[in-house]
């Protein structure tokens, strides 16, 4: 029988099973449980918004969205979101998934820390961000049934989550601070990395090579 949590089915497919195994092996339990909650909260927010994603694609997007924070999949000089998006693309292509579906998953992961844009895109893109926003930022928390939230957290607990996820973010890109320019990730380094200096957009314009 398919696994159900808060009324949401975990698709009982080979693709989903292998995605689950990959992330369970690659990521610490903090990120594994967070990623599963992102899928579940994304699906719940989709129900509320009348959106109907492909569950397998949304699941892969949710499970891979933080893979770029892990030692096995991180790069030295790219945004962590791109690391996860590229690995999801490789995974899906290897499973014979069509190019348009791969594009949706890639985009959903790449944009999940860029607020104000994904919500206007396809459900597979919009709902990765919606799941992240619910689990990390509490956005949409009060829009969901408390019993559904309790069921998700019972299945995938979040002890000390706020502190631990901030530590995971800090450790995930403190060695590539330039990749946080123009993103919410710069806020993390500003709080937790002594001496971090943000790249200033205005200064970049004023000091670039153009004479005026």
C-alpha cells in the first residue's frame, strides 16, 4: 500500500523510492526530514490553492532542493540551489524523464530561495517554494489544518529545527560567500559569520568600468 501522511500520498514509484534512498544516504536526518516535510506541506498548500502538480516531480524537487548543502553534492563556487537542481536533472534524465518535466524540477529547486517569482509558475515550481516557506519561514502555517501539521511533524519530527537549519545553511555556503549576492542567503552569513561583508548592489553599479 502507498504511504500516506496527513492524507497526502507518497507516490509508490521506483523514481520516488530511489530519490528517497539517495537523499537519505547523502543528507543528515535534519535535511532528510525537512525535505519530506517540504513535499507534504507543498502538496497541502497546493490543495488549498487549487493547484495540481505531478506528485513525482514535486517529490523529487522537494527531496533534492537542499542537496547542495551536503558534502557529496556541493560545489565550490556556485549557489547551493544550482548544485541541487543540477543533481536532480542528472537523476531525472537517467530515469528517462522528458525534458519539460526536468525543466520544471530544475527551476523549482533553483528558485526556491527567490521569493515573489515561483508562485506564478507551474505547480511543480510554485509548490517547492510553498513547502519551504511553510517549513522554514512559517508562511502559510495558519492556513493549514492543525491536525495535518501535527501528522506531518509526527512522521518527520523537527526538534530544535530553527537553530539547526540555520547552522546547516551557514555551513553550506560560508566557504562560497560570493554566491549569496542578491539572495536571502546573505542574511544567514551576516548573522553567523564574523567579518562577512555583503556585496553592495549600488556600489557595484557606481564602481563598474562604465564612465557614467
